[in-house]
C-alpha cells in the first residue's frame, strides 16, 4: 500500500460537485397528470405470479400502477418503447440525473441515442421511507437484476427463475421472439420496492427487508407508448437471499388506467434527443 501524502485529509475534505445539475431539465406537469389521473379508468391488468414475470402495454398518456398484493415482494422492471425494443430504460443515466433511488416527480429515461423521458413517477406510497441510517432507500436504479450467470459464477448451479430469466421468458412470450433474441433486449432494471444501498466501509451493494406492505404501489405516467415487463423477484422481500426457491414470495399486480378524452390537453409526447449524432466528424 502506498504511503498517504501529507495533504491526504485535505484531499478527502474537498467538497463534492453534482455531475449533472438538473435545473435545466424539462419539468413534468405533475398537476396536469394528477388531474388526468383523477378521472382515469382501469382498462387492463395482469397479475405477475411469484418467481415469474409478465408484460403489459401502456399507451402514451396512460398510467401504470405496480402494486404489492398479498405480502412483501420486490420486483424488477424493464421498460421498452412499444414500437422499438432498441429504445429501452437506461438505469445508469436515470441514476446520474435523479439519484440512486427514484420517487415522485423523477423520470425514467431511455438509452442512447434516444435519451428522452419514458415515464414519470406520479405516485409512490413508500416515499415516506427516505434514506435510513444504513444509507438504504427504496426503488433503486443501481442494482442490475438477479441473473443465472452470476448465480452460476458464485454457486456453480443453474437457477432459471431469477429476474433476468423471468424477464427473458416474458418478453419472448409477449413478442414471439426466440429466447436468445429476447434476452439481448433485457436490461438493467428499476428495482421496484427493493430497499438497497452501499456499505460505508467497503462500498458493497446491500439489500435489506423491503418496507413494502400489501396495497403499496408505485405509479408511472407513460410519456411514450410503453411495453412494461415486470418480474416478481425470487428473493421475496430480499431480506436474506435472492434467486431462491425458499424465500417467501408473493404476486405483484400491474394495472393500466386510461385518462378521459381531452384530460391531457396541451401535453405532448417528448421527442428523441436532438443531438446531431455527428460525434465530431
């Protein structure tokens, strides 16, 4: 180990600078969204079985509610542009813009070269949780998703009902794609209801029992036509393990609500990034 420089403490004491100040980001019209939601009607729903995943379409201007049903359960969410699977949720940029965990008023952004809001968080019944003494919070955009490759690396076993595989099967079933093609579209997730953070001493990703209760929900406003694919994680509330057949697991409910005609007057769908894509050439 290298010796510390004499000014090590001074270097550590340098004040942090926010990488991406968000004051210039376009702000969602939350009052308009809430007004439209008040008159919205349920038009579609799907129950996501425990240790499985399911898909549902969410037209632009509609609302997607993801709800705990019978017991504490976390979920892994993938979002796609309904007409083009290449445009999908970008958890890393969402994290860089809004922080490690998202809540009401934050937006879920799509990947390059599109980089536009896919959805806006309209309601979060767990926003009371905040950040706990361990540095944990709810609805993270830092974890990747439990997957069979890491399970094989760490345990030497194959496990097929982890979130990555669940999402792959559900996307394949919904689109008709072969498994290997569907898998190529599965991406880093919003960890719905999951309580996570990083340890202060080693910087390792941790999980703890989710505070989610039956009937808690996160609700999104669809800024563009969406395909939502949600996995009910085999870790249950992720209090001890994930990718397990022994954890207590429960279903999750996805519901789509349609606003009344003209309820969103003046709202326009966000356009893809206007960057020229010349990359200096």
